[in-house]
C-alpha cells in the first residue's frame, strides 16, 4: 500500500491535490490510462518493487493524443500592500475621533443628505493632496488615509478628481455610493512631479497590472485593489463610462434613517427616494446597509415589560428584506 500511495504522488504531482479519484470517472489533466491502470492493474503487471524507477510506470503517450502540459501558473505580481477592510473603519463620532488623530485638516459639515458623517477636507490626506474642498463621509476620508502609504510608495503626490459626494442615482435608478459620500472619481494622478491621465495612460487589458513593467496608473489601480479596501474599484477596463477615471468606493456600514425606512407615501419630488435599491450597471453599487436589526436578547426581551405593545410595532416597519449584506471587503 505504501508503494501504491507513493506511486499516486509521483504520477499526479501537484495537480492532483484538489481532486478525488472515483474508480470509473476519467480524470482530466492526467496522462491517459495512468490512473486507471493504477486503479485496476492489468493481470501480470510487474510488481512495483521490481521497477527500477517509478518514472518507468508512466504510461507512454498515445498516438494522436497530446498529453496536457504541466504548465506552472502564470507568474502574477503579488504587491506588498496591507490587507485592509472598510468594515473596520468606524463611523460617526468614532470616525471623527480617529480622523482628529491624523494630520488631515478637516471640519465637520452640517447634515448632508445621504452622508452619515459629512466632513470637508481642506488639506492633504496622508501627505497626498486630493484637492479641496473634498466633501465626503468621514469613513471614506479615513479609507483614503489608510491607503495613502500604498499610493505614496508609487510616488503619488496629488490627485485630481471630478466628483466625490454627489447625491445621485446610477443609470438604473439606484443610489450611487457617491450619494453616501463614499466614492471618488479620480482622473489624474501626479507621480512625483508629472501628472498622468487615467484616460491616456491607463493600459487596458493588462493581465498583470501590478507588474513593475506596467504603467504607473495600472500599478496604482492594481495595488489599491490588492488592499481589498474598496468595494468598488472600477477602471477603464470596466466599461466606457469609466474610460477616463478610476472609481473608488467603499461599502457603507450604516445608512441614514431615511434610507432604512422606506416612506409609505413619499411626497412630491422624491424621484431619488422612490425607487428601491436595484442592480446597477455602471457602477456595481452595494446595497445600502441599514442600522442593525434589533438584537435578540432573550433575557432582556423577556424582562422588558414596558415595551410590550410598542416592541412589536417598530419591528414591523423594519425592512428585513433589505438587511445589510456581509461586506466582501
Ligand atoms: Zn464614480
């Protein structure tokens, strides 16, 4: 049995690691007959112990059949970037407190429709000038602050963008993440002292944008994507709508109240509020997340005599169908 096991290892190599071997089904990726001959050795087969080399057991190539080449996977660049998660970026006061501990010059804004914690940045973020004013959710500013070192590693010193916060729907009638202040459309980037245009200097269709030989714009997009911080990172490779900019957006962790509870009868010009979230073509927006559902705490739930009649009412209004999806990033 030990010899048989060793034989399987020799014949399969690394390519068999994920496969199982039913007795009857042929296995793709193996030399014809090798495994099946192994599974059902022909009568009179030479004992393994008598073989001078295990390699001699490999089945000879059949005429007209090209054995699959054991090609190694194409070498892809693995950028040395931190693994980040937008779900770890706090919101509200906690976000403001963290932002205050950075060197980002900013101030809090009055309520902005759609933004949970609106701020305006008037200085650099992590040493990178993003232009001003940059109005966004505090969480998005922190997100930019966290990836600033990744950008700086490529020599990025400044960014020009066309839009950040914008309360708007996407083409198919869904709120864009720009409406939450969680997105940015970047058109030009300064690497060192030279400005680079996304439209002109992003090479489309590159297999390995992170490769050192790729254009800086591709390397930047690839590295930012590798951090996994952004829920949406759309480049000119995505579609024609993004032919001239990089769309960066993080997932929301909480949504404004007006979004969480749909109005029964919306008033007059509520074009933006009426349509429920729907799939988006241009920018694959994320389903806006809502405040967490009421906790199921058996102890406190039972010992809450006051909330008897009212406890059930709010539950009815909570749109369970729109529960937040787990963040992929
Ligand atoms: Zn965008």
